[in-house]
């Protein structure tokens, strides 16, 4: 495995250009990590080196952007993808069966759907939280006990097995359940609803707080996330009042009226 260190946007684009020279089509490039890691910059350098021009922008709201170059590049942003229904709606699985290059930001949100050489977080022995769809407030615990070494060619997913601690038989054959595998955990952090985070051109992620009846735009740095919430590493303080509804229509320092 090769390791590259970047100290600037220009370094990141040069590293991407080196990779572009080796691409033949059909590759999947999966990015992980919080905002500001240089994911969009890397994609821009990749597309430039492939002859596509300076056309790259973050696809946060479009989910996928396509760039014509020596090889067609499909640029995904999976930040707002929180389940299989969301993923299917993007047409992601259809893109996997092409000769195009797939570049995926926030790939940690779709680990279970990535090709085998991009998945490294799920391991035997990890803890699983299992929720019965009929009794959503009652969560059972279990462990990953087996993982198939081969990927399913149709769905591009793995088969896995878990053992569940189910002494009272709350989960029975025929029931539908949701399993969440904990791959990373942090304590005592600030978290906010994931869907209130907006993206700005240039890669900044922002939320709005309320100060003296005005909406104040705050640039935040984000960390790990689950289906609903995301960690805020910097940009907010405990006790800040954040806007969770109507934020799409706000502008910085605009007057607001709080409805109770």
C-alpha cells in the first residue's frame, strides 16, 4: 500500500493526477473522513488530469455529478444517504456495472454496498445493535460472527452472520429487524441532526444559530455520523441555539422570529 502526504490543495491535486495516469476504467475511489479533508480537491485534480477541465463541484444536493474526460467520472456525495432506499434512489448499483470511474465522498455511509477492496471496517467480533421494526424502542445486542470472503456480484454486498442476545425471544423467525454495526464510537461530543447541515461551494459546511433574533451562519467541521446525527468537531459550542426548520430560506445575519 502506498501512502501520500498532502500539505496543500495543490499537493492534493498533484497526487490525484498521478493516480489518473493509472486509471483504465471501472475503478472505485472511496473517500472517508470529515469535511475539509480535500475530497473535492482530489476529484478536481483527477478530472483535470483526465482532460475534463476545471468543472468539479461538490454534488451534495445532486448526489451525483458526471464529468466527461478520457474516462467518464461519476462523482457521488453520500453525505445525505442514510439507508438502502436512499442508495437505490441514486442508481448507484447501475453505475457499478460500467467502465466509468466512480469517485465517492462520505463512502463510510455506504460501506455495505462498496466493492470488496474498499470495505475494511466490518470485522468479526464487532458489536451489533438490532432493532425490531415492530418494537422500535426495544434494542437487542449481538456480535458479528461470520463474514463471507466473497462479494455478491448482483448487489455488490457481503453476506454476514450475527449472534443476538435474545433470551426473552423478543425477536422471532419471520420478523423484520434492522442491525447497526458500531465501527467507531466517541463520548462527550457535540452532535446535531445530520439533515440541517448545508454545503457551500468550496466545501464549507454550515448551520445557522440564533443570536439576538438574528440568524448567524456558522462554518463547522464535522466528524463521525450515524443515520440521524453528526458530530461537530468545531464551529459550535454547547448550548448554542441552532435552526432545525426553515434553514433553507435563511441568510447570514437575517432577522428571525422564534415561534414557540
